[in-house]
C-alpha cells in the first residue's frame, strides 16, 4: 500500500494529463441512475473503472484494501491513511481548488465533517439500500456510519489487575496523579477536542461527580464557565502530559513492565494491538461520571468522484456483509472497543457493551456549536 500511495502522489498529475488526452470520455455520473442499478450492475461498472481511491483516518484501511481487492480483483484500491483533522483540511482545500481528490472519505470528527464538509457539499451521502433497514436514522444521516469509535480513559491492566486505579475522573486532578495523565492535545486532534467539549456539555454530571468525590459542591474559578472546563483546567494544572499522537498515549499507558504507569485518554479499540506492541491497555469502564465519548466513523462520497461506481461499491463493502460478524469486509473493525452501527451485526464477545462502558455518545450538531469556545478556553490554560 505504501508503494502504491507513493506512486499515486508522484504520478497523479502526469497520469491525469495522459488520461485526459488519450482516453475516450467516460459516461458522466449524472447519466447513470445509481439508485436503479442492481448490485451486479454496480460491480460491472466498478470493474470498468478499475480503481477507487479513499482517504481514511485509520491504518486499518490497509486490511480493508486487501479484503476488497480479494473480493473484486479487477479493482485497485488506492488508500491514504491520514488523520481526520488533516483529511478534513485536505478535502476542503481540494474541493475549493477543483483539484483531484479521493473518491471516498472515511472520517471521524463528525461535528466538523457535518458543518464544513457535508453542509458545504464537499462530501455527499451514500447509504447502500441493503443495510438501510438495519441502521438507526442517526447512523444513516447525514453520512452513513459503519461503526462507533471512542476516546476514553484507559489504564495498564498488568499493573492494575484488579481494575482501574481510579473511580472518579476528579481523582486525576489530585497530587497523586500529578504528571500521570496522558492525552493528545485537544487543539491538535479533533476527536480529543470533541472529548473536551463533551466534558463541558456534561457540566451537570461533572459537578455531581465533584461533589460525590470531594464531599462539597464545586466552586468555579473566575473565567471558568462550567464544571467540565474546571476539570480540564485542574487537570492541566496537575501537569497533564499533552502529546500530538495517540500511539504516544498508548505506549506511555500500556507498555508492560511498568510499576507505576500513567493513565490516559485514547481509543478503547487500540487494545487490539496489545499483543503485537507489548501493551496492557484496558478501559476504565466504571469511572464516574463517564470514561469519555463515543462517536461515529463515517463514510461519504466526494462531490465529483472519478470512480463513482467503485466508490459506492467500496462503501457498500465497508458496511460489512450479511453475516453476523460482517465478514472479511468488517473484520478490521470487529474488535472490542469498536461498536457496529448495524443492529444485525453482533458485538464482539469480549467487548464491554455500550451500556457497561458508560461513555457519552456525542451529538455532533451540539458539539459543533460549542467546540470553538472550548478550543479558545483551552488555549488560555496551556
């Protein structure tokens, strides 16, 4: 995949010129009624296109690429692994410039995706008809979501075999945890900014948790709007370690052989790498008032995909097949910590259920309205 990505980056411009000058004009997307096509007809058109490009916020897209090309050997997947924050910027700038872009976007950070990409026509929805009946409306609009991901408090289960070392988030603001909490800087990564924003939006729950832990009502400092932001200010003041990459959080928290490891906010699904990386990550599911957030991973068509049939076929594929586990198409995401949005795909047997997890499910529109103020506040406490 890396070779293909490098080749695509170097050769895209000249190849586009060659194709434009030599190839016969393709049938325009407007001339094709994709809604009326059978699955077999969609496959036929996709094979004629022969390629589909995708921007994805997860390295697991490499496994999707391999599975898709095994299922449809006549179609080459050109995959680019790029964070949602960078992906959103690239998609918006490429759309504004009218330059070549991916056919499909696999992206998180729903508040920004909806307000800056969907509302501006950069990304368009496509929901495969066969899965519509198994998806709740919030996972069909404005873009289809194939799973829910997380940013939650994690700990080292080798060092703490009896469970999480904290029961209440406010414990992390006390001297015992000074310099022992790791997270990606929310002003660097959108999903962490969504976590910070949700702490503010859940201010009442944070205030209740404060009183439960300290035995008295919270008193906000001057200039601090709510209990969630007071928690973040206190956490930063307690020498929280801000990094720029989730893998740094995972390694700091999860590395085996530590006597007194830190805790950190990261993706519950990163436990899948415990064996390969020498980690012992586990989720703090019982922490009060919540370990963090749950948010959708979304799939969208770009406004003018070069390969519209293959793009739709890839989205269909990534929604999983009709088996109970979603089959090879969904296998990269069938792990503890990822939650299928389709109600006919069972959760992995070793996963903490959403109810047991207790994470807050974000409302993207509400988050979008609040996160700018939260980002500004965070700048004042760093």
